[in-house]
């Protein structure tokens, strides 16, 4: 499940003076640059920060402390982000840090912006040894726009110029290969990806991929370059159908999802593909327009650095931008995670603007930081406002699905309505205009909930429901009367058309016609709804008014209204912010959770396992409380304000709930070994009960009965009260075995390390092995019995078809056809003509 967690501060730096653009730079540099590098010894990696008028610092994300610092003084300036490469040998870890100074006391003006400094340090050595290390200096023939490296090519450094020239150097800063760009080209944005992860490439060898968005000859182009050891190759180039003046920011992912956000807030999404060795840009999903963000409140103002995009996985893109200023609310920084394939918002987070930047125009940038996190760099965009403004580097923990799926987008259509300009655009559910009576119901429920009058909530909703049900019933009765009247008039007309009919045939025809009319009426009555119609937006508004997810979890609410909506199967898990199950779990309403598991279809596997974890902990507390030798336990799991179902009952609901196996495996990995053992123990009891029941090859006479079409079939065991009572907490055997297999696939190694689970696993193996052998023997009967199964299915199918088809001709049509046949001269009929 996608989520954006609370960001935390990595480091901050004073921005007393704004760095100005020099003659050698194509654009104004930022106050602070940041890049990320994964380290083998640190699970969270390192962040390299280049701060203007300060220096270069490498911060460990795990400890939030700098491991390397190079303070270069207030006169130092940088033209692009600094980067760090990490190499490990035995226990030693060596870091090489590269930066490009655009101004320093020991750099001539002619070499500013073309010089690279490099420091190599062993993190395990002493500070004195590291202080004696000298920096390497190299001058590149062209100005430097960016430095790039990847884990697949650790001993090579790609250097990009503002005009698109690319130079590759080794660890000693010796030039290995260069590539000159075409004349008149300006780089708008550059991206670096690991070549083997780029699924849109025809060949995915290890190396580096550079994606360059450039402006050349009044056209915006996308170039794809690959860098190997000493080879630079352009594998594709295509035109972007948007002008330079309209582009605000872009993004590109390893799956080939390329998006462009224009200055008016329109988001275009494309996919990269090679057809006949030619790179093509195809529209990926319908465009939509963003709103409620500061850059789009004044489209003509400069905004290229006040909004940023970062491609994550598949078609998932993270957006960061200040919200639009409003007199009723403070301006914040919006972090929005979008799935561009379905144009839906998966997760969002509003970050307060730091106090040191509230009076200044904000400049921000998102930086990739491996799996599960991203970096956000905040700095003032001008010298206005506070004298001592601070630039900050923040880490954003986030959970992003590896692939874009319809299951992840299900129920999210209306989540991004606040940020989408047009309600009818993709990304927002179409606005549903329900009538004034429904609007009064929603307003009445809100007022009653605000006043704490729960009986009034129930009264307002169910009074409306009874009126609507009565109205639907009256409409159906009126429709039936009109139908019967039309049938009577038609019967009279048919009677007038028939002149000479036998009484027996007439009675037979009338009876047959009456049966057909009665059957059609009964069928339409079954199809007519017996409840008032509920719309998506109406149910969503009622849910939010009743449950009030923004208020404290202990706020009382009407469970009767919620139960009615759940039983009508009109509720979706995504109708509430944070999910219906999450809200009910926080409120401790386990009866409603049980009802939701029976009637709501879009509950995620993670939410199922989270609820299951609480039930398991409650089960353990009950077991500890019943044990006289254990200590007193008075703690209660969070969200357990009501009596929770027993573990077997709740696990049976989870097992029978429709799920997808891969997400379920991932969710089950979050359980502890003790919790997994409890689940296996309950499942083992179910398997034992099924094994003890045995299996009948032939049904008894009581179990065989005629269906509504007159065909002998096996009776439905669910209608048998005795069987229903015995199966109350016993899920089907196939569901139990599938759950067991999924659980073992996800956590078998964890269970092997937990000795208490071994006896249970052995018992399950002892029970299932004979059943497997038995099934192998039964499988031999498939061939001899298959013709009988086909004949039975054919009989049921033909009986159903004849019932639906009904009589093809009534008695009037048959007599008319016979009369017409008598008047036709046959082929061999002889006639005598007398003259």
C-alpha cells in the first residue's frame, strides 16, 4: 500500500547571500545541492551535500551525522551537485568525493566551472591520516553542468556540459572518451539510470544511461545515451510535442514512463518504446490539470524551481510543491504520490514550511535516494524576507508499490479531487449530482453528529430510506398495473382477430398466454430493486459524516447506519481517508470490521494482516490471563475497545476473503514467529477436522434433488442447517491449504528458526501426505467418469436454455401457419385444367 511518512531533517545550512549566476554557468545555481549514494555498510546510505559559501559534507542517513566534511570558506561556490563513490575491501570503506567549484580563492577565472576536485578518504582511518590526504584537481575542456555515476559503472564518472557534451573520466580524473553535441543545443534536464534496469531498452547490458531533455532549433528533444567503460552511444532520440516555454518540469523512470508538467498545470504522460530501432514517444494516459498549488496560481510567474517531480517505480511519480496561498489556511509543502497510468493520487502528505523560509519564496528539488525514500532540498529563491534564511535537506520515507496495478488504484479516483482542476478530468471521480432530499440527509447527519445526537442520525437516515423504499415500491406497482392493462388489451385484440376457434384450443391458448404473462411479471419483479438506489458520492458523504475520520477515534457514531450501508454492499474501503478498515480499527469497532470483511471487496492484504495481528495479540493476552503461572497482564492491543472475535473465527474470515497471493505473502512477512505459529496451529486443527470427516464418492438419495428446471442435481449443502452449523468456523479445505502454502512460502525460514513451530509442521505433514496419495488414486477415475459429468452439465444447460426460451409459437401462430401451407402448391401436386 502506497504511503508517505513523516519527513525528517538531515542537515541545514545558513543562506546569508544568494549565489549569483557566473559567466560560465547557464543558469543560477541553487543554495544547496544534494545527492545520494547507497553504502554496503549502511542500510540507509550517504547523502553528499554541497552548500554554497560553506563546503562539501557527506552525511550518514542512519546516524544523521557527517562522516566527511570539507569546509571551503565563504568564497566557495559550486556549479552543480557533488557526488560520492564508495568502494569496500574487507572491513575498510573508501569514499571518493567529487565537486565542481565555480568560484574559489585558488581557481583562475578561466578554469572556473571546468575544474573538478576529488578527495579520497578511508572512513576507518584516523582523523589525522584523513587530514593529510591531498585533493586531486582536473580541468575539463568544457563547462560542467553535472556529475553522474552508477553502481553498475563505479569506476567511471560521466561529466555533462550545459550544451550536451559528455566526457567520461576514470577514478584518477583521466579522460577516457568524449562526445560532442550538435550546435545550438541547451540542456533543460538530465537524468541518470542504471542501464540494466531500463526495461524499454532493446539490450540491457550493465552500464549507465543518460536521459537528456534539450532545446535545439526551437524544438524540445529527448536523447537517450548509454555509457559503457570507454564508449558513449546515442541509442535514440525523439521530439517532445511541447515547447520549451511551456515546460515546468519533467520526469523519467526506468520503465520508460516520461512525464511533462507544463506551466498551466497540465500533466502529460508518455511511454518510451523502440520500434524498428527508432525511439518513439507515445501517449500513455489522458492528460489532466493540477490546481491548488502555488506555481499554478500565477502561471506567468517564474516557477521552474518551485515545483519538482521524481519518478519512482513503474508509473509512480512523486510531486513536491508549495500549496496555493489562502487567507483561511497556512501555506504548506504538498508531497503527492501519483500513479500516472491511472491518473490517481495514491498518497499525500502536507509538510509545514520551515519558519526560516515562511517569508521567502521557496526553491525546492526532489532527489532520488534509493528504495523506500527520497530527498527534498528546501532553500530560499531570493534575498527577500529574513536575513538568516536556512536551507534544509530532508529525507522522505515512503512506501511505493513495485508495479502499477488496477488493484492499487481501485477506490482512489476521488482522493486527488482537491489537486485536480476539473472534476471531470482523470484523477477525480465525476461529480455526482444527487437530489435535494439526499443533500438534506447528509446535512442533517452532519448537524446531528456535531451536536452528539446519535438517535437523530439514525432517525434522519432511516426516515429517508423508508420514504425512498415506499416510492420505489409505488413506482413498481404502477408499472405492473400498466403492464397488466396492456396485456388485457392485447388479449382482447387477439380474440377479435380469431373468428372460428375451438373452445378447447382457445382455453389452452389463453392458459398458455396467462402462464407466459405471469412468468414475465415474476421475472421482472425479481429483477426490480427492493431498496432505494445509493450513489457512490452519496454513500461517501454519509460515511464521512457518520464516522468523522478527522476527529478523535473515541468520538461516538451511529453503527446502525454503517451496518445498513455495509449490508447493501455499497461501501468501498477507499471512501475514507486512511481506508475504512483503518478508521474502524482505530475506533475499535470489530463488529463493523467483521461485517466489512463479508461485504467490502477492496480491502488490501496489508490491512487484513494488520487486523489479524491485533486479534493474535488479544488471543495471546487471553491465554496469558488464563494461565495461573503467568504474570498479570493488563495491557490491551491498540484499537481493541470492543470484544474482538476469536482467532479461529477471524482467521476464517481472512482466509475466505478474496486476496491476491503475492501481496499476501509480503504482508505475512511482517508477522513474528510466535504469531505465525498460532496461525499454523489453527489451520492444522481445520485440516484435522476435514481429514476426520472423510470423503464420499457417491451422494446419498437425500443429497440428490430436482432443481427449478426439473433436472436431478446434487443439493446445496449450505442450505442444510446442520451442515451450516458444523461449518460455522470451518473454512473450505482448498482455502485452508492455499493459505497454508502462502504462509509457508513467505515465512518458512522464520518458522524453521522457531523450535515451537516444528511439532505443528510435522503434524500437518503427517496429515497431508496420506491425502495427497489418496488424491492420486482418485485422479485415475477422472477418465471413466468424465463422460457422465459432461452429460450432466449438458442436461442442466439445455434445461436452462429451454426455460429461458419458452414456447416458440402459440396456438394461433400454429393454426395460421397450417392454413398458409394448405394454400401453397406443392412441387409434385397435379392439377386438371378443363377448357
